[in-house]
C-alpha cells in the first residue's frame, strides 16, 4: 500500500533524528501504540526500530575514497 510506503520512508527519516524517542516517532506516524509501530516497522524492514537506529549511528566500515 502506498500509505505504508510513505510511513516507512518517514519512519526511516524520523529515526535518524536522535532527539526523537522511538515512541515519539510512532506517534508522529499516527500509531496509537508503540507495539503496532514496532510490528509494522519490522515487517517493512526486517529489523526493529532500535536496531535500525543503531545502524544509522554506527560509523561506516571502510572508506570509499
């Protein structure tokens, strides 16, 4: 569904902002419960929101230069 695609894109962008809690991200996306957001995000990406956020914060391995 197109709405799910938009929510997934927005979730990824919002999770990149460390000033927002994962619960706040879920709320901004219209989820009334964290658990609903967690399940949806896991279905979309195959990882939890917390694990996704950790991969964003991790320094890249190696350089492309």
